[in-house]
C-alpha cells in the first residue's frame, strides 16, 4: 500500500469514526433529553418551596441546593410537633450533592454530621417518595421526627460505625404540608469524599417507583443482552472451538455484567449485601480486569503481534492494581483509583492501535472492533469521568455498552461467516478434486476397456477357431487370458460403478435369481487366483435354497468382490459361501480363514479407496470393492456387516429379499405402456424395434444419403413413442431418424443438416429442456426448429419449453393432423429462412461496389497504353468475375468448390493488378479436392481480409487461402491475413445477429448458412496488429444434392 493510499484510507477512517461518535453522542443527548430532571425550585437556607410545583407521576425532581448541615453532631428528633430542635450555633450551610470535606474543616472525608432540609408541599393527601441514591458511607433518614430507613449504622466513632452504601426508597404522606427531612451520615472508610454525593430524588410515590424501576430494568436488560453473548461464546467453546479468544471474551463480558450490577443502583449489593470494604475492593478489581481481558481478547481475535511489550506491561499493571485493591486497607484504596484511571486511559489507546494495525493489513471487518472501542471509550469518559467529577446525577445510559459488545459480536459473526465461506470454498475445491479423481479413473477405465475387450475377444476367437489344433497347455493359457481379462474388466467396472453410485445413477433391474448358480459361476471365475495357495473354495448354499430378488449382474459383482477380497488376504484354509433364511430374508455369509482385521480397520473398510493395512505382499487392488458392495446391498434394501479379529479370519454377511412367489410367476416380462395417440398407422406392420445396430447405420447414412426429403430427428427414451411418431409422419415425405437420448441427438446434429428436431421433455440424463438449450447455443431459433412433445401440459411447463428456445410445444395425446400441421409449418419456416439467406447472399454479391468497378475500369484503361498484354489479362479476369458474380447458380444451396475458387482467383487477380506488391497472395490447395460449398462463402471472406485487413496497413500484406483435407471426413477452408487484426470487443460482435449488415456479404449471413447446412459456422481468431484467421469446415461427402434451378438456366 502506498503512502497516498494510506493517507486516503486514514482520512476515511477518521471520517467514519467521527460520524459514529457523533451518532453515539446524539443518541446519548436524546436519551438525556427525556431522562433529565426538569428545571424546578432549589433549596435555599435549608428550605425548598414546592407548594406551586405541579407534581407528575411520570417525573421526579432533585432536592438540590443549600441544606442545613451540623458537622460532628447527630441531632435527635424533638418533641415539638415532631420537629427537630436545632441548635442555631452549630448550623452551617452545605451544597447538596457535594463533598463535605471543606464544611467539616478537614482535608479528608472522614467524619460525621447531620443533613436537614424542609420541603414545603402544601396540604395534600398524595403519597410521596424519596430516593436516596449515594451516601458515603452509612446513613439514617428521619421524616418529621420518625426514623424511616438506614443503610449501615452511622456512628460518632469509627469502632461503632458500620459502612454500607446502597440506594433506598422511602414512601410517606405529608398531612401538614411540611416535611422535615433529617439524614445522619458518617464516613470512616472513604478518604477522598464523604456525605451526600448524589442528588436525593423526590416526587410522588408513583413517580419515584417508576423512576427506580425503569433504571433497574434497563440495567437488567443490558446484563441479559451481555449474558447472551457469554452463553453464545460458551456454546461455541463446548462445541469444539477451543480458541483463547472465546475464554477472554466470556471473561470480559462477565466482568462487565458484574460492574453494571455493583454500580448505579447497586443491584448486586441489594440482592446480596456484603461488607463495604470488599465492595470497593471488588469494584476496583473488576474495573481493572475488564480492560485486561478486553485487550487479551482483541489480541487473540485479531491475531496481532504488535505492541507485545506494551501489552505485557499493561497486563502487569492491571494485575498489580488488582492485588493492591485486595491487599491494601480501605483507607489507602485511593492509590488503586489513580492506577485504575491510568489503566483506562492506556486501554483507550492500546485498543485502537491494535485495531488500526489489523485494518492496515486488510482486515475490513476490524472496523467493528474499532467502533466498539470508540463506544467503550466514550462510555468510560462520560459515565466515568464526567459523572464522577462534574455530573453525579447523570441518568443511567445503557446503549454504549450494548453497542460495544454488538460490535464485537458483529466482528465475530463476520469472521465466522468468512471462515464458513472459506471452508465451503475449500470443500468445493476438495469435491471438485474428488470429482476430477473419479472422472480420471472413470475415463481411464473407459480407455482401458476397449483394448482389454479386444484382447478377450481375440483370445476367445482363437480358442473357438483353433481349438482342435492347439495343445492343451496353449489352450489353457488362452483360457487363462480370457479369465484374467474378465476379472480385469470387472475391476474396471468397479471404477465406473463407484462414480455412478455417488451420483445415484445406478438403477437395479431386479428379478428372480438362483443364488447357488451365481456363487458357482463366481467360483469358476476366481478359481485361477487360488493356484499356488492352499485355499479351498467351498459352496455351502443348499440346493433347495429359494431364489432371491436381485439384479443378477449386481449380485455377481457383490459376491465377486467379497470372494476376491477373501482370496487376496488368505494364504491357506477355507473360503466358504453359506446361506440361510432368517426373519424372512436370505442371509448370505462369505467366510475366510485369512489374516483378519483389527477394530480400526473394520471401521473404515467400507470407505472408498480404503484397504486393510498389513496385508499380504502383492495383494494389490484399489480399495473400492467393499465400498461398492455395501452400497449395492443397500440399494437392494439389505445390509452388509463384517465380523473379524486379527489372525482369525473375517466373515461378511449381507441380506437379500427372498422370492416366495410361485415358479410360473417368478419370471418377469418386458412390456411397454402405450400412450393413446390417434393416428393413421398405415404401413406399420409387424413388431417395431430400434436396435443399436440400426442407430449405428443411421449415423453412417447421415453423410452418405442423398435425398430431397426433409430430415427430422426424433428424440425419446421410449421406443414405443418413437414408433408411434414414425407411423404418424410416415405417410408424408419425411426422412425420420430416431434416437433414445439427448447425447445421441447432439452427436447426430454435428454430422449433417437437419430440418426439425422433435424431442420428448421427460428423458433421463438430458431432459428435452436441456437438449433445447444446448441446441440453441449452436443454432438460432429459425436455423433449426424444435418441437417439444410431452404429456405434461401445465402452463409453467409450456413456458419453460419456450423459455428454453423451443419453436412449438405439443402436449400428449396429440392428434395426427395437429402434429403433421405443426411439423409442416416448422419445416416450411426453416426452408423459407434458408432461401432468404441464399437470396440475400446472391443479391448482396450482385451489388458490385461502384468504386471497385470504376477503379478496375481505370486500371484497364491505363494498361491499354503501357502494357496491352496485362490489360488483356485483367480484362478477361474482370469478365470472369462479373460472370461468376451474376451466375444464377449462386441461388442454389451448394455449388462445387472449384466454382467458388474461380470467383476468388478472379477477384484476387484484379486486386493484385491494381495494388501490385502491396498485396501478397498465397495458395495452399491440394491437387485434387472434390467438395461442395455454399455459394459466395469463400470469396467474401477473402475480400474482407484484403479490404479490412491488408489495405489499412500502409506496407500492405499477404492473404493466404488454405484448403486442408487431412481428416477423413472434413475439408478445412482457411483465409489468413497478416493485416491490422481485430480488437476483442469488435471480434465478439462480428458474427452477432444484432450486427447490421452493410454493403457486401456479411459474416452473419455466411455463418448462418454454414450452420444450417453443416451444423458448424465460422471460426474467427485475430490478434490486433498481427492479423486475422477465418476458417470453416465442409464435408468431403455433402449431405444432399439439389437439382439445378431450371428457371435460371435460360441465358447462361
């Protein structure tokens, strides 16, 4: 980060902090506006006149002002009208609230005395109340000569004095209209101050009670909010997050709760009164612990390594202050108060410095910590400093602390969210890596299966053809090759199956299966593995054992994997397969006497790619067999378990359903459910089947069939529906090709020209919607119409079909006339657009540019004098160019490649004569190449390269025309220039349908015609300043030949 960037960031940070501080102060002022006592009369010379004051049940007033004070004297109530007889000589005046040190004539606050004030309210039957908030350090209150309440035991001697300072409320009536309030106060504990240090509240009983309850409730609410943070941190801690920051945070919030409960209304002391001295000690200790744990929490949470020495010294100072507060006598506790002030100021500096360091390192969420620090510092400054020294009656304000811990919680939540997102990304990466691994193994399996099956087939062919001419040993070796190949094929299938099982793509074909026959067959397959071992394979499946319900192929796979695993880890002994009926299910056991497994291995043996440790040398394998077995058994509705001990062998047990149906009903029949579709099925005799061989034949016929019939590609996973569709459309002149999946359809689309796709929506693997979207990536909506055919007719389904890019949507059952009409309309639309594109191309080519014509004629004229031979050649080529440009064959769908090359040569000859060495021409064309191309597909590309690529460069350049027939199926036509090139943004727009077509053949037109005919358009690459390459592919054998358009043959 540069210095300028840092300055800007710092200014922004200061601006945010300033705005936040203004917001905090504004909220506080708003709070005080509703909480501050209104202006009212004050006491003068020990009397406060409230006879004209309008009391409210919602607000109290302060009895502030001049009170009578009798230092070092406790005046007792007299007998005269219940009023106190006061000795005038001892009376002094004192400001309440305030310290009494000066009035006592002492430097310290130690001493005792009597406060007195008379309140004039006028005669009233209302019930009044007094709230004494803070008196140092014990007090007793008299009203009209009657003792009402006390905290502690005030005394004239320290020995008899018992200190206790908690708020209390007194409720009373004043029938006479005059209330004489006398308060005895003594202090022998607090050195710095004594007396009534906070205002005495006065008002109706309802107002005093309401004020007290509101203040106490707000403190309890704050404590509850903070306690929830503690519980949240504890839950995270016990759930496994053992970070130190959680412990520090919990300690900070816990001590903050205690500090709230021992300050202001001192609720904790009201609930649990204890010694005054320890109250002060605990209070100082808690206020010292809060900043210590707060900074420890910040340091651990932010991971900061800065200010290590400063933080260590600060923590030491906090610890010393806590020890001093506990050990020093109460008279010397003033030392701890000064140290506490230093601690608070230091914390207010250290915390922002720590947070700023993290913010500079890029931790944006740390701003919440900084805001918390500002809120906490603001609370300590105002509620601590200003309240203690200037405004002792400051109302309780709860929101700074709430904001402080909400900021901390917000940072924690953001950090947790970031960690969660990061963990999710890492998990996604791991899943992708795992998917790549599975894909790699699956792809490898596919690649290995072909040569493996070729090996098996060749060995089996030799065995069948040469069985009489082979020696027994050779015949056995070939049979071993076949057996080993089959085993390897099953292992490769395991790799594919584990992927299918994870994606839940395996569908079981359950039927009645003979378990004994399966076990015998697997034994034969694995017999070769026991050669060289003292292992005996034993089948203990009773002959009368009932058949089981299972997918036979999958059952073979399960037993094969279990037996193969047993043979692999058994050197000698017996491997047996047993079966019995238990609880109505078939229980199959595979037992061996091999090396066995310990408990740890048993726990993970069914996980993918896991193998037992300490196996036999050369055991091999990839650890998938048992995992696949377990999942396949569970797909059958059974369970697979293992019992094993090291050195005692293993026993695998799995369950299957028993086929208890009669024999004649155990065989399953294949049937297709026919959906009613009224149609004329003339010519549809016999059973209709679509075999893979026929599909393969269709695929080969795509590039070799020559027909004028519109070609329709029908896609449906149900052969019956394809049969019905074919019957409906067979009466018309259509060439219909049927496939069973979207994947097959996409393969066919790349191989030739199609006029219409009819697809079912509900297909496995790739739905009709997905197939439509995939086709629309390559074809426009008029280039290849799509008709979706399905039984789902809800409006949202129809909308989804059109949103995917379908041209029409027909719901089943559909009438044959309706279907035929829609098919005819869509094919007609496609042909109309194709014809428009061809006409557009021919028309644009026919509009020869006046400048090109004028310049060519000028060149011919100038050569007539200087070089008649060149003039003759130029004139001939110009004639050829005009003849080819106006040739009506340009209206046809396809023309010979040589015709397009002739037009291109004429154009380049003319430009070469005009511009000479500025234009270089390179031809790379095979000697004999036969193909057909759309008319006006090559020459416009060459002209575009010359005019927009070569000529804008002053030095000119070279254009290359390359025709490559290296592949068996395709010819690649490339136009390459080394001109000015095209920028990326313009290149992206070049073949966009939204790009307007100016004069000349547009790339959009050429691209769309190529896509319509071959399924692939132009491929354009360009580097600005280095040139452009445009290429397209045409088949060596074109799809369909069209007859010449007879109406244009006259005159040419």
